[in-house]
């Protein structure tokens, strides 16, 4: 039985008990404020409820029934650009008979009015079968989210300044060159200093979150050699890794000669975003790995993607928590994490920034057995990388939009001897260059090295 049969059944079905139920379904569809459309396997509208008629501005159900859903549901993206059929995720889901839930589209009515909507697609059978499409007006939700963002942004901005001052003065009080304190006071001040730092980080994270959420933070994409950049970022954290008593290695362990190898791979990234993302993942790896453990970072080309992994042998994450860790303010609550400070915003920021660069991020882990965080970015061939570098150089020479180059990014201690610019590549995929590792290679934990 198709979905539509439920509506027609009313006329033919025996009155009790089927009829009251089918009638009820129709009443519900006619009275709810959510737009509902039923399409057949060819995306032709079979049924449209009054809310969807109102929302699309098509005038009456008869004007929509028997038409392709693409002619009734027209969308723009948040930048006001028309969503063409070829890139329409709703049509793609219908064509592939897949479920979908999105909140990024703006519905354009027949009269040209625009409203942000949440759309779901639910297939009701196999390929070629009917699907239900729901459309919900989220104008009010968007306004509320905007007001919330504005408040968080203003509040965190205002509070960050006094907290920075408290942190600075506590730092001065703890510095033997600027103040004299007894041992008991030192203990209290150290606690206060650590807490003010935590508070400062929380406000900064909140501010960063709202900036990207409301589109204020601009993305500056620059062609880079990813391995060199990531290695320079990681080396900035080597002192913190050593201070925690952890081993560290970079590159692919090469069993033949006992050294790690680094593969050159190219991508367009926002250097500041990538720096922030890798630092965040590393800080977590350090935080959630007990002394004696190990951290391994690698960058490799994987078909048309560049894959970065930050792997640790730490406390790991249960499957239940793993589903939620990229959500805003989500913190794992167990006896091990309770002692460790955090805001629950770090991975949310990581996801936001990776996606802003056109990449994806995910984690693989099992509780008690380490974690691997992966970042996948669209890969450039060596030729495309050179071409984009040339365009960038020309723009800079003409005094046009100045974009940051990797070489100009601050280089942490220990990397100065090595140029941030890769050797000009001659072919794609990029050559593999052996590089001696700073530390003995660490074999990634079994459960995560997939
Ligand atoms: P937090 O500030 O709490 O570290 P994040 O958003 O960075 O916030 O991380 C969310 C949660 O994911 C953390 O509370 C922690 O429980 C878990 N987590 C993140 N990274 C790791 C890791 N490398 N190992 C184990 N757990 C991790």
C-alpha cells in the first residue's frame, strides 16, 4: 500500500476501525503548520497540504499536484545564490531515495518572498517509491539564534578584557622578579591564575564560536604544502607534550630504516584556521593522555583528499559519547574527565573551521584505548598548487587582495632551519621525502590506526 492510499482508503474502507484513523491522518495534515508534500519516484507531487501551499505561495493544491517538486520548491543559499537542480541536496536525496534533514536553505515563494526553512526528506519504500518532504519555516528560530549570538558575543567580549587583566596581575604576583609572596599564598594564587586562564579561554572560545556562526569571520584560503605546515604547528607544542611525559612522532613510520617519512601534499587552507584546529586537537590529545602515553601526527595524500591524523594512546571515548563530541558545549562526564578542565567548545570550533575550509573532521576511538581525530581536506595536484601560488603572487604584486602565505606564518622554535616552502614538485601525486623524525616512531594504537 502506498502512502496515498491512506487518504483514498477513507472512501472505500469499512467504517470501523480503519476509517477514523485515516480521516484523522488527513485532518492532522490539513491542520499542522509544517508543510508536507508527497512525491512519487519521479519527484512528481502527489499530495501537498495547506501549510505547504501557503509556504510556497502556489495558491492551491491543484496548482502543485502533478508537477515536479523542483518547480514548486525553489531555494537560495544564505548568500542569496539560487540553488541549481544539480546542486540541490533535496533533489539528490529524492533521486537516491535517501533520508535528509537540512536547515541551510532559503525557500523562495512564487511571489519572490524568502524564508529560511528546515527541510526533511523521508523515503517510504525502495528506489522509485514515494517520499515525504516536510518544510518548516524557521524564521523565528533564526531570529532567536541571532539574538542569542549577539548577546553571547557582546557578553564574552566585555568579560574577556577584565579577565585578561586579572590573569596578568596574578602572573605578576607569581613572578619572583615582580613580587614576594609566601608559599601558602603562592598555592592559592596558582589556583586563581589557572582558573582565570580557563575563564579567559572560555570567553575566547565563545567569541570565536559566535564569529563564525554569524558569518563575521572571513576565510582566507591559501595554497600550502600541508605536511610542512602541520609539522611546524605541532612542533610548537613539543614542550607541552614533553612536560606531560608523552612520546611524540610525526610522519609515517617506515619499518625499513626506522625513520619516519613525510609525504608532501597540497591543499588550499586558511592557515590561521588550520593552526587553530591542529592546536586544539593536540591540546586535547595532551590533556586526555596520561603520562607515559604517546601522540602521533601524520599527513598523507589519499586520492583527491589530504588526510591529517592526530592520534593518542589516551583515555579514549565511548561510542555513546563519540556521537556527540563535536556538539557545542558537549563534555564527556566520567571519573577521568571530571578532573580535567575544559569548555566543550574546542571540537565544535574545530568542526566549524574545518567545514569552512571545505573539509570534514571525524574521530575514531574506543574507551580506554586512545583516539584518532581525522581531518580530510580537498587535495590539490602539484601543478594546481603551483598555479594557485602564481595567481596569489601576481595578486600580491599588483597590490590586490593580500592573502597570507604559509611562509609568512610565525614559525615556532625548532622549525626555523627548514623552509616552509616545499621543493617545487614535478608531478602529482606528490613525491615522498624521507625526513628524520625528532622522536622514535610511535606505532599508532591498534584500535584507531585504520
Ligand atoms: P573540552 O574543552 O572539554 O576538551 P572539546 O570540545 O575539545 O571540549 O572536547 C569535547 C569532549 O571530547 C571532551 O570533554 C573530552 O571528553 C572528549 N575528547 C576530546 N578529545 C579527546 C581525546 N583526544 N581523548 C579523549 N577524549 C577526548
